[in-house]
C-alpha cells in the first residue's frame, strides 16, 4: 500500500483461487511464515511470493521480517468492499425469493 491507498483492486486480488486460499490460510492463523504458506500448494516459493505481493498491494496482507523469515498476516478490512457489493445483490435475490414464495403459495390455493 502507498500513501494514496491500495495499488491493486481488491476484486482483482481475490479473483484468483490461489490467492483466495492464501487468504483462508491467513484467516485461520494469526500469522504465518512463508515456508508454511508454501505447504498446501504445488508451486514454488517465487510463485507463492508473487501471489502474496498482489494481496499486499491490495492491502489484504501485511508482512513483517523476523530475522531472515517473512511472516504474513491477514488484513481483512478491504474485504468489506466486496461484502457490501455482495450484500446489495443479496437484497435483490431475497426479494426474488419472496416473490417466488408468494407465487408458489398462490398455486397451492
């Protein structure tokens, strides 16, 4: 992140299944070193590091150095934008389900 905010769009960052899995792993732990984040993936350190860099650019991941090791932590705040977007469409579907329920009840009568 820079002084102006995230460099990368949060939607772009979460579009990739590998990055979503990284977010899940980080959500389930307080903090994880890179070597532990590599374990569930069939890819090298460089590839996973690139995915983490994209998440960091979107403000979704924070990192810190502990000796020679880099540790990563989830910053879920930017996910609020996605939650709000999905919630808007959730209202749309809820209205459709209410209408469907009314139609089904009318057919039963």
